[in-house]
């Protein structure tokens, strides 16, 4: 038999939502993400968790099923729930990993860009190659929403998310279409909305890049349109666009600039 792993003691507030198991799952998820419950450790037994959260065991059991669906734990009959390494988790856990506990994990945001931006570049190139006049009209309509500063900021970012889906549809490729919709879902998630708020992201500087791409399409210059679209995609995920959390009040050793 393997060594007996400890049952981690982590304090949890009493859940308050109508669907208690979701609140419990999120609290346990955050405890895993910030390392209070490490990979390889077991969650406390259902009875103990029910006592800590002041709920019945059914709510706890449902919460653990949510964690299992996210790939954060593996449940074995008679052996409880064991926390898994985060790299084995579902892709949907990425947004809460980027923003949780009131902080932005900027290195992880940079890692996301390293993966996503090349994919979006290729999708954009194919979208331009296969575009039709109605696509240009749809891009222009979304551009107008982004440019209208009387709109709420998240409405304007929503138009940019819809632009990603439009580009995916322009390719006519079902895999790109699926990917575009999953990307919109990720970008629309509450953790990434909070990330944009914390980093004070503003869509206004992106409008001239959309305009340049549209102008190139209007004048039959697809290569220029691709270059401008790539600049737009790069700006959407640029790791140098003030990807800094709020300053912490502590002394740190900084690298020379």
C-alpha cells in the first residue's frame, strides 16, 4: 500500500448561494489554485467538509463532482478525492487560474498569449483569404460598436470577442469555428473580465488597426489586411500593454531594466 496522504485542514466560510454546491466547489477550487491544498493531497472526507461548510453531504458530493469534471481531483471509491496537478486540469480552469484571490497571474497570461496568438494569426490569415463582401460589412458593424465610447467598456470588448467568432466563421472551417467560440467563451468569463478591469484595458487604441485592415480590404490589398489584422490580434493580447497587477506594499528585488 502507498503512503497515507494527509487530510488538509483549510478554513472555509459558510456558503451563501442558492446552489450551495457551486459555492463549495469554487472555494475548494481556489484553495487548490493558491496551493492551500497541494497536488497529491486528499480533500477532507465528505462528512468533515459538510461540517465545515455547514451543509449536508449531498451538497459536498455535488461540489466534488464539479471539481472532478474540471480535472482538479480524481475520486476513487473508498479512497476519497485526490488533488491532481494543474497541468492535468480542464482548459476551462484557465480563467480562474489567471485571476483569483483578487490578483492577476501575469506570467500565466503571457503563457496563454504564447499559445493563442499564433493560432489567431493563422485563423485571421485564412479568414482574409476567404472573405466575402458581407463579411466586410459585418466587421465594420462590430468596429462601430468598439469605437463608440458611449457604450460600456465590456460591450465594446464584447464586440471584439464577436469579431474573433466572425473571423472563425469567415474561414468556413468547422474546427476554427469551434475554436473561435471557445475563445469567446474564455474571454467573456468573469475572471478575465475582472482581469481587464484590474489592468485597466481599453479597446479604443484597437480601432485604428481595425480601420487599417478594412481599408486594405476595400482597396483589394489582402496582404496588407493580413498584416493589419495580425497587428490587431497582437495588440489584443500584447503582454506589454500594462500587464501589471496593482502594486504590492512590500520590498522586492528587481531585475535591472
